[in-house]
C-alpha cells in the first residue's frame, strides 16, 4: 500500500470515528448493559465533562463544544438534530473502586488526557518495575475497552440492521 492509498483511505473513512462517538453516546444513554457486554468487570461507563460536535454543512464547519462538571447535554442533542456528529467525547469508567478518565477524538480515535487509577507507592527501586507494569496494565484496560466498543459498533455498522434499527433508534433518541 502506498502513501497515497493510506491518505485516500483515511479521507474516505474518517467519518467512521464521528459516527462511532455519536453511536457511543446514544448507546451509553439507552443501553445500561453496554459496558458489561464488552468487559463484565466494568461497573459504569459514562459521558465525562466534555463533548464536541461538528456539522459539516453547506455553510461550512460548525462546532459546538459542551464542557463543565455535569454538562447539560440538551445542546448536544440539538446539534445532532441539525445534522452534527460527535467529534470528541470525554468518558469515564469504573471497575471496582478504580476510575479512568479520557477523551476520544473522532477523526483518529486517539485517546487523549488519559487519567488512570493511582498505583501503589514506589518506596524502593525494586518497586519501580512493578509500578510501571501496573500503570501499563491500567492504560491497556482503557485501550481494550475502546477496542471492544469500536468492534461492537463496526459489527452493527456493516450489518443490514444499521439502517433499519440502529439509525432509527438514534433518530428517535435525538427527536428526529
């Protein structure tokens, strides 16, 4: 595959990330068992304190950003009604008494601002290797969650039920 092929593919399919984040927000609001279907040890997954939506209409690019503790997401649903898709989504999830926070970028599915649970104290140099491995495992847990959710989305997205069930449910949820 040449570099031009990669660039063409990237441009052709970059909408998938925004569709994924929009589907994810909808699914988190309507399917309380979503997280458990990907990782049974997850207690809760929820929209965090920031969301950005983009509408690439005939008037150009319109961006709506919602942020703050306990943000009112009605503005986001209004943007969805006007044709916007989620371009960034902050998420939190818990497993036991541990909590992760991060933001997903729709265009690239990059994880930014990842905050993982604290690890045990490093008191000796020998503890350093263990703490490093523990941190890596905590990061990997977040990556695996996103991979599992994206895999679930792609299976739905390429199925015949995307048009008849998934999009119909999303439209009903946003009030269209």
